[in-house]
């Protein structure tokens, strides 16, 4: 009979909805309290053998579930989608996912991004509807979860029903059909909701039973252990002089004497021997040295080769099959990292992070031309600069969980290239979308202003430097932008002349903006005769240009809108109602 490995279960969801607390209630520890701010700071794995599962959940035996699985390997993750997106060739690293949702808060931004990733990866999942004890008036009356829900006071039951039905409606918008676990007949068609409380442990037994039942029924055929050891590097760590990698072995058996091949970002195998092989101990965060380990399990490996090992990369045992590994790795990296012929520059701290970022950018219809792992560097800024002439919207570098190198910071400042970074993926994408919207408005306004310019200036009568041939005098820009070559009208809509030159602090300038005081020269006008009693001058715009500005008035500043209205009023009085405001 074939050996069965442990199912890999990812615990995911929004920050502070209780992912780690649910695992704590399973294993009877208090890890969440030791985390900074009680938020998981890094990924961790928990090995949960079948003996402990049965001990923690008597319902397994009393319900007659016969388990062949040797237990579970849980992956506890920070809230963001990168860790939900741990991938192996052909699909998700996780056999199952548990999406933890606070019943009182529902679907939050990070919950939404996790749902999108699970859907994209076709990862089967169930929902732990946590913190039922925070529903006002909730009491644990009976030990059976269903019976306890039904026994709540009418007003409490009504609040509970409203909350879970609202969640079912929200999940429908993502094309998922969900219901309370005890109402479901076919778990392949509906997502199971298990109400629970990590704090009081209510519903935790039902949660374990559901996890075991689903694994036994739907995953057994996928859990057969193969011979070749395969895994994923999760994190690369340095402590003093020691370099080691935390990894998950998801198939086969690995021995300390094995040589392994780890993929780099180009899919080339990096060969290394193992100095120390350690395996995660059951129900704790301690590792123990081993000569041989079997999937699925969490590892800490000290490697001979220390350089160029990247988080998220696949590894396999090397069996004198370099070309085969090269083809495998190239295909695997290529499947997951797909870029386009044009787009933005995207960087992330690991392969999983980068893939998650690319998936969510694609869902926002934001193309990526170049993607990579590691810090944002000078080459990334140069690539973004090259985009400027193709599409200004794409002249940006985004970084998820990455640092910016000093020379890249300086170059981005010199070249005016926007860099957007964040440790939370939905905030990163929100900021990018906002930047692109503002940039699109700026580009459209520039195009509008190339056709015509909105401008109002006040004549500074105390600064008349020449009366005519050309008239040179001082003005203050009250709004909009004044450029050389601009035709000006007076307050009666009569043409004054065309600006030949603008001077600011005795230097010629091409344009002046709101608040600036400058001198302008206008040929063919006599200041004394034409402008002596004039206070304001306006840019001359045609009727069609006016209507175009009015159609795009959301691109204009408040002062520009006001000036446009004044120009329209002047022209309406002079030329008729088609200039109506």
C-alpha cells in the first residue's frame, strides 16, 4: 500500500482575525501572545500528528471517521497574500486552506485579496467563522455547536443569522456558494462555514472534524508519497555567521547526504550539499536534527552554498539529471511569472510574493513588463525611465515587501520616476491605482492645455517699463498658467495681443504659474491707450475649446474652473447664449 503524506493546510485571512489563535487553541499554546502586537510577524509551520488530533477532538472517533492521513502540516501566515500564494509546479502548495474570518467584521481588504488568490489557484478551502463569543449576549449553553447556535436567545440568534447570511452574500460576489457546515450535503459544491471561538474553544472540535473529514474524503488520492524529494524554500535567514533556509518538503524523502538543486529566478539549478538537516517538532516551534525526513514536513536546512538562494524557490534532490531539472525549473518559474510586452516594473521579496502581486495587478488590468525578486535597484529605475516615452502611466516601480537601494533612490529623484512600496499588498495596489488615476488626469490635462490655456492675470500698473513697440509691463498670475505665445483678451472680450516674452527676475521663462509676478512684452499694443484702465487680462479660448474644458472640468483646479466661468460670462455677454455657463 502506498504511503500517505500529511495534507498541507494554509491558515490565512485578514490581520488580527485570529489565525494564530485558532492554531493555539488546537495545540494548547499561547504563541499569539508572544508575537509583536499579537500579529504573526513571519511564516511558521506546525506539525500536528494524528494521535494528538484524535486526543484534541473526540468527535473524530465518535462520528466514525476512519483516518488514513498521518496528521496535518499547518502553515500559519502573516495576513498578506504572498504566503497564501505559496506555489509548486502545477498548483498551490497547500492541499487545503482555512480562511479565518471574524464574524463581526466580515470580509476585509486582506480577506478579499486572499479569496482572489485561493480562487486563482483553485485551492479548496473552508471558513473558520471566528470570534462568535464577541456577539453580544452569546452564551455557551450546550457542547454541540449546532445545538448551541439553535439554543441562543432569539435576539442573539437573529444577530448571528444576519452576520453569517451577510457573509454568504459577500462570498457570492466572488462566485462562491457557502453555507453552515451542518447544512451542506455535497462539500465539493459549497464552502463550509464553521462558527467558532479560538478564545473559548467553542466550535474547534467541529473545525478539526471538518478538516479531517474533507481531507480523508477528497484528498487521499492526491497524498500518495512519491520517491523524489521536492520542496519550497520559504525564507532565507542569517544568524551571526550561519546561513540557513526554512523550507517545506511537500513530497518524497530527503536525506542529509543528498545533494539538492535549488532554482534561481531564471530557472537555472543552483547545486548545494546539506550541512545540517533539521525537522520541525510536533506541536511546537523547535527543530530537531535528522538524517532522513519524509513529506510533508517543515525543515530548517543549513546549506554549503550560501549565495543567490531566493525565498519561494523550488528545490529537488539532484540525481545526475541537470538538464531535466533545468527544464523543470524553467517551466515552473515561467508558468508562474508571466510578463507582458509593456507595463510597469514589479519587485517583491520572494517568488510567492511576486506571483501574488502579479495576479492582483492583472485583476486590476495593470500590465507588468518586468518582474523580479529582491530590492529595487538602479536597473529597475532605468527600465521605468524607458517606459516614459511609450506610456507615462507605466513609468513606475512597485515593490512589495522590498527595500530601495540608495543609488536607485537618487536616480529616481533625478529622473522623477515614481517608486511605490508597501508591506501590505492591498495598500500597495490601492496606492498604485490612485497614482495611475492622478497621472492619467495630469496627462489628459496636459493634452487639453496643449490645445489652449486657461489663465487670468492682474496688471500691475506701477510696473510699466515700456509703453509700446512692444509694450512691456508687470502682471501677477491669479490662476492657471501663462505661456509665451498666448493671446490675451481684456474683461470685455476684446483681443489685446500676443505675449512675445515673459521675464522673471531678469531671466526669460517659457511659462509662469499661479502666484508669480512677472514682466510680459506684447507687440502692436500701446499700453497707455489700450490698457491704462484695464485691471484683468484673460487667455483667449475658442467656443469649441471652452466646451472641451467644461466637459473635462474635473481635470481643472478650483481657480481654473472659476476663471473658465468668468471667460464664459464675458463671451456670453459679447457673443450670445451658446457661451452659457
